[in-house]
């Protein structure tokens, strides 16, 4: 039996990822003003934002490949054993 493809996860994560990129595009002046400040915790904002974008985009990409049917080949223990060559 084949597993169901995660279309809902693909759509939701795609919308979230797209919303992040749209917000970045629409509010780039405000974002740059906040990200170039050097007082307080403002220098951490680009790092936090990179993690958020990476998580959202990674989730979308994972669902995308799963819907297309591209998955990793399961490895057996014999693949992990050293060979005498």
C-alpha cells in the first residue's frame, strides 16, 4: 500500500514560506532599518530571521520532494560495514 502524499503540508508550508518572502519584499526598508541597528539585541535579528526562513523553506522543500516521490534510499547494515578492498 502506498502512503498518502502530504499535499496539505505542502500547501500550508508553501503559503507560510511565500508569506515570509512577501513580507520581506514589502517591508524591506523597515527591516533594513531594524537590522542595521547595533544597540541591544538588534544584531541578533538577522540570525534569527535566517533560521526562521531556513525552517519554513526547508519544510516546504521537504514536502515538495515527498509529493514528487523523491525520497532517500533506505540503507541496510551491509552498506555501513567496511569493505576489505
